[in-house]
C-alpha cells in the first residue's frame, strides 16, 4: 500500500472554520485591523499612536491626535476604496488559496454572487498580491530547471518551441538534500536566449546553486549568478520524463499545465500569463500548511498597497 502524501491529504481550512472566523463584516474588520496594526493604530503620516475614531456615515475613520491625518482601515492596502464588503474579499481569498487547482474569474463570479467584472477585478488584485510577494524569491542548492511554454494550441501553427500562441517561461524547482521539492519558480522570459536566462539567474538563483537542465544551450548562462550548470542531454534515445534527475521538474510542470488547462479556457496569455504563473508559484511554495495560507495572504494584501483596476490591466513590461 502506498504511503499517504501528508501534504496532499492535509485538512487545510474547512468552510465551517472559515465562516466561524470571517463570516461577518465585523469579524473581517477586526481581523484586518489586528493584521494591519498588531500593536494598535499607527498613523501612516507621523507614526504616532494616539487617535480618535470619527464616523462619516457608516465609514469608520481613524484620526491621528497629533497631525489630524485621517485614514480608514483599508486605505493604502489592496482593499483601498473598494465598495465590496470585506466578506467578499475574504471569501475570494479563501477560494483562491484552498482550491487544489485554480479558480477562474467566471467561477469566482458564481461563488461570490457578483458580476463578472467585479470577479475579474478581485481575482487580478489578489494575483497581484501573490506576484509581488513572490517576485524576489531565490532558489538555493540543488535546482532542476526547464524551459516551458504557457498558452493554448494555435490551429495550423507551430508546436512547442517557436509557437506563436505561447509565451515562454522558465520553471525551476529547489530540491532538498532528502530529494523532495521545496520551492518553485515560474518566471516569464522574453526568449530562451543567454542574456534573458542570465538576467533570470541573477534574480532568482543564489550563488553556488547547482542547476540541472536538459542541455539547452541557454542554461549555461546561469553561471552569471555564480551557479554551476550540470546538463543532462535529452536525445532521441531517451525522454526527460524517464530520467530521475528531472523527476520533480517534470511532475511540477505536468501538474501546472493540467491545473491551468482544466480551469482557464480564454485569457490573454501574453499580457496576463505572468500573473497566473505567480498564482501557481504562490500556492506551491505555501502548500505545506493550508491552514495558515489565507492569513499569510491577508498580511501580504495589507503590505502590497493600493493597486487600481487600470494598474491590474497593464502588461508586465508596462508596470
């Protein structure tokens, strides 16, 4: 009998537990206030603690006694100026962190009972939080890396490398000394040229890392980051899926493509692909404790700052 995978079979946070913690607007506000000001209110202008609570209709405002600056609980966070109740935000974050696979904006629309544009805006703002949180991640030690493509089939077009309808990205997985996957990075790149791979390596690889790849020439550029490159050339006589040195990168990529293909059927891969890759990366790197991933995302949402819908509609190279 196979040994149970404790990561896959962990309980996580049930719907009942979620509703007990965040079922009302008051509960969500209390949780957010504790996350934002763990030791009590701090004025964003002068950093003083003394304040009054001023009500503008139903809007609760915190006014600093020293400088008179007024702020709300959500000002300067990802929730900034949102007309949606926090309960909807928390529900969206719950679904995006607890689902085994992805949750499309259309499905989120039905789950939350909102219009499609609202669901799209919610999802993309949350993806922005995930992307910014993961943007500086570095892998260290033994790393399996591969070139991959993100996107759908293009009838009559090229397949694989050179396809007009797919965006290139580098997938890399850090392997523990015991041989288990720890962290992953899915990074959009312009090309699989040495200059782009060198730039990727300088940002995402710690010095003295050992990178195992399939021998694609561009991966020699990881040496720019002080990493060692160990190519295992894949030819016609053998497939990478049959090679133990590529076990985890192949597994992770297969799961990524299965989850993506089964959830998303129509979005602009070239424009928004980096966000959907960041979503998969964020969840993978926090998969060991699903009971706390929502709380961690809330902390990140407060720290990210205001991101408007116009900002969320920009492509990666326009930000």
